[in-house]
């Protein structure tokens, strides 16, 4: 009996010694099955340690739409990342609290669990590290994570959801970030006309769409490759330059001159819905982008070879441009944007 009590005492002691690392187990909160579209890239490694769950996604969705994340309770993530616009918006640059204008255009949120980098300059490698950025940025939400926690920790609905997800009602920064990421991991777009054609589901390209696809493969696919329609690289493609002294593109992250004004190649999925285009909304329409490529882009020492080796341009006929836009519209996923 004494031996059994001794073992029990040691067991309790071990638990108490490791209490700093103890995380209560959630109850009845099953993981959501991840339906990976055929041909999509491998998952970001952070997904495996933060798999979306039933209540984790529900909590993340609520936080994504929560205006109390901002200092004056007027701006949520969804204020700028609007579902009708493939979770982008139609402003040239992000607009935050008190109409403050941000540095860059709002990027779309889609297929995030397949991305290697986040933000235009790729300064974030794990989606769980992203939510803090807009919360504390002066031009966006202008708040702090401690202020956010103070606002929501006594909310009965949040208490219930945090308990369902994490096993108790404690609101922590990490739990907030993980939940928002879980919700964003579920935003998968892979049901466009293009996808249905590829899956032989009865859809076919029109003659102009098919020609646009051929032109795309010849002149665009070296950057906009894979089923994400981005190779996730960083390139200077000679767009008009944001004169804000805080801007340096990928160079802000790496400090390397060869990365100056290079930006992550955007996915072209749902591009029809995400105007204006460019890192700070330089172009109002897809036609304006293609006209610029055809006319000739700005020269730079680190201009991408796709342009550098071809007279700083991608030559396109007017019919090429029309067909390319028609093809790019086949990448639109109406179910994803709920239009």
C-alpha cells in the first residue's frame, strides 16, 4: 500500500513540475478532413501542428470577423479581406482604422495551407505568426494583443468556444493566432471552370479561352506555375515603384540589394475578383497590367530575366490580351466567393 502511495505521490509531483507546459485536452473537437485538391503543392509544415478542428475553425471564423481586434472597434480582418473579392478588397492600398492608408494592396486569402510565404515580401513563414501583424500595425488595427484579450476574455461566447477548442476558457495570444490560422486553412479554392475542365466534369474551354490558355503557357506560366498559379518566388517585374520610403519589397526582409522591389508572385486564382493589381494597386484592371507588359516595364538592375532578356517587355497582340483575360476568368471560383 505504501509503495502504491509513493508511486502516486511521484506521479503527482511529476505533473506539478511540468505544469508550465500543460495544455488541457479539448473534448469532442474532431479534426476537419482536409480535402487536398489534385495536383496542389505540399502543405506548409505548420499545418500538421495546427490541424483545423470543428470548433477551432468556428472560433477562428468569429475572431476573423471580430471588430474588437482593432483599437476603436471598427475594423476586423474581414473588413479588408472580403469574401466577395476572394478575401481581398477593391482599394489600391489597405485602409485601416480612422481611414489610415496602409503601405500595400490587400492580398487575397485563399489556399493558404499550401503557401511557403505570406505577405507581399514573404516576411511570414507560418500562418500562425501572421494575425499579430495587422493587430499592432498603426495603419491597420492600431491595437495590441493584450488590449484585444482584455476586450474578449469575459465574453460568454468566446469563453465557450475557447473551452471547446482548448479545454478551458483561458484566452492567450497563441490560441487566438492558431484559431484564426485554422479558419484560414479551410479557405481552399479549387472549383473553377479551369478545375472542372481538368477534371473532365463536362466543362470545356471556348475557342478564345483555349487560345488564351496556350498564350498563358507560352508567356506567363514560368512565374504563374503549379495549380496555385504561382511559383511562390520573389521577382522584380518592373512595375511602377511605390515611392514610400518604407517600401523595398523582399529587400525589407533580406536586406539584399538583389531583392529590392521584388515581390511574391501572386496566385491568379480568382484574379477576376481582386482588382486593383500590383503591390500597391498600380493597375485598375487586368487589361492595364497586360498593356503595361506589352508596352515595356521599368528597367532595374535586378529586373527579372523574363523581361530583361526580352527587351523589358512581354509582347502581346490585342487578341492575345483579350484571350488571356478570358482564360484568367476561367480561374474564378463562384462557390468560393459566394457570388
